[in-house]
């Protein structure tokens, strides 16, 4: 047996298996220092040789590799210098290290690491890992920066916030004292109409948006409130799909001609236009008639109101403007030659359409200062409905077409063709137009290219009224039925037609003339002289009742003339 001590500086040794394996392809990490190499004849059993070695010669735990080249074997083992020299050298190294600048220290450590083997890298990594993991959420309050910790955690969703509460007591304290569950609920109320409406309807809006924490309940209140809100939302969605609702009925008791042609509502009132020439205002809670406005000499076919005025159109060919609070007539517009079938106003602009086949565009400086800007002509039959935004005016007619006009210039843009009979209703928002026709179908259109995206079939008679939001389409027809459709599925060409209609509601005994809906309810009117309120939120679970502000997407009423074809 041959034995000797060597210094391996920046040397490469063949990669081998530990504990006596044969040489493998590849190289080991450079810079292996201070090894003892023992040469053994290849014919000698390695195990017996190691057993025969003296205790100080046996590699034991210091053995790194045993290398065999066919004629001899090499055991490479770590051999530490004497303990006294090592301690002196270590102390001296630390002494110099402490005197260096931070950049010099970093450079020196990098140099040391580059000269170590893979095993040493792993050991150092295990040592450094816990030192590099730092709880900054706990550290920030210790430096008086609680508000930063709260701000960071305030971006979490509900599931993540629950998990954060379980990290440690300090995180739980930050979440509690920062009222982060309250802030999460407030963020949802600001951004989601469903949450906003639910907060007002359930009554917990009174606990939100308080400037001082002492003005409201503790964080635990909001922590327990959150799952109740989620349960309410799930219940509402389930009720819409299953058709579960509470039904309230208003009997309009018209004296002569019966029928409610149009309506609009908010959290306090419902305003309806009747076939008997009157406008009736109803209390939303008690369902009592608060006021009756008279003045039209024909049926009130369409209406819209805001916080100042009610604007109505009638079969007497006039448009009247009323004070919404007093009921006083402020203005009467005489332009159309026949019945005014539909109207809409917004941001100083009003558009009316008529059985005389024309569309009138008006500038509304004030309720008493309304001037005609332009008359749009192009339809070959009565124009039954209009809608508009800042970009387009959209009109539909008994001539089976939908026409698109520029809002700013009033110039014609394009025609949408597809319905096989006259078009009775439509709604336009963003790029989407949804229309209903006397061919008993509903069509979805892309207004920019004029393409028909989907045809919905299911009604048995003329589709008289239609509205949509981000989730669903609700339609009413002369068959007396109201249908609820899945809008997102309807926009997916892969969705089977059989899955599109979610529910059919049957309560009216006559033609459905008008409907409006929000996240919680549908309100509809009919030839049967009733207004029905379909409530999809279980009122028995209400918190103290409060007003409900609804995002209505500007819902208006209009008349469907008998001669639509």
C-alpha cells in the first residue's frame, strides 16, 4: 500500500460514485483542496483493506471518493490540519474579514464559494435559507409602519385573507386592526353592482365607508358578514336559474281602456304609462298609487325619467316633459305626424321615433329649451324603437331592418338584415345589439360588422320587449310569457341551443308589453292591466329594510303598433 499527502489546487478529478463506485463520465467541481490519496492494489478486497487500516488511516466519514483504474484504487479523503493551527488561522481570517468593507467582504465570500464543491454549496444553502426568509409583515409594525403592512394585505382576496389570518398572531392583528374585511367588502361594493344593490337591500350599507373605525362595528362583524353575502349571491343565482321568486302584483284599475304600455322604476317608485292616457306613479314599497298625471289625449306609449323630469310619448303624436316631483307639465313638443312609439334621452340629447317612419334627434339644453337638431329618414315602415350612445343611434322598424346612424353627425352607417318580420324591440350597449321580432325570434348582433351572432327561438308569438345585462337576457312576448336566457352561452357558438333558455315565467294573463330588470328582480307590465314584481332574493332573510338603488341601464317603455309586420 502506498500513502502520500497531496495538495490539489484548481484540479479536476473524475466523477465517481461514493463508497467505492467505479469512475463515471464527467468532472467534479474544481478547487478541491487538502486531500489524502491512498493507492491500493486492485486485486485486494477494498473492504478488508479498510478494516486492516489503523484507526487514523481509515477514511470513515472523511472518505469522499474511491477511484479505481483497473490496476489500483484511490481513496480520496478529507484530512483536516491540526486543531490548533485551524483555530488560529480561522481567528486571523475573521479578524481581517471584519476590517474589510461590505463590498470587499462580499467579493471575498464569492471567491470562497467559487472554490467549493457541490456538497459544500448544499451545506451553505441550507444554512442561509432560514436567514433569507423574512416576515416583512411582522417587521413593518415594529418600525411603526403598520399602514404599509395593512396596505399590502388589503390587496388579498377573501380566500387569501383567510389564509393570512392563520400565519401568526401578528398577521391576524394587522388584519383585525386594519379592518381589512371591511375594506374588502367596500371594494366589492364599489366595483360590482350586485354587491352594491345587495348592501342597500340587506341594509348593511350603513356600516360601510365610515371615516373613523369607531363609527362602526369591529372587524369580526365584517369577517362574519362576508360568508353571508356570498351565500346571498349564490342564492340569487340559483333562484334565477330555477325560477324561484316572490311575486307582487299591482292592479292598475284603468277606468276605460286597460293595459300598461311602459314603465321604469328605481328604489322608491315605479312610473307607468297606461293605455287610458294617464301616467301613474306607484310607491315601490307599499305599491300604492301616489300620483296620476293627465294631459295626453292618447295612450302613453313610452316614457323615461331622471331625477328632474319625466318625458313621455303618446299616440296623440306629442312628447311631453313633466316635473318629476310636482307632476307639472314643463314642455310639449309637437313634431311627429303620428304616434310617438319610443324615446330616449341622455346627456343633453334626446331621440324620438314614430309611426310616421321618422326619427327625430333633439338637443336638450333644459326641460324648457329643447330644439330639433336633425330628422333621420330611411325606414320604410313605422320606427318602433331607438337606442343610442356616444357613437351610434340604433333604430328598428316594421320594415324588418335595424339601421345604425352616427350620433355625432347623424349620418347613416349600415343596415342589419336578418329578421323575417317586423322588429318590435331592441337594446344596444357596447358592440352588442339584441332585438326581438314578430317572427317570434331574438337575434344578437355585432354592431361594428353587422353580423348576426345568434338566433334565440322559444317564444310562440311576437317578442314585444327585451333587456339584457352582463349575464342574462330577459324577454317578454305576446304569448304572455317572460323568458330568461343565458347571455354568455348565447355568445358562445359552441353552446347548444337547448341550453340557452334558463327559465320561462308565466303569470301574466295577457300580452307582455314592457319589462325592466336588475340583479334581484324583474318588473313587467301587460295588457292584463297589471304590473308584476318578480323578486329573486328571499325577502324573508332581509336585514332591516333600506332603499335599493338599481343600475337600470336606462330602461324605457314603448308601444308596439298593431300593424307591425
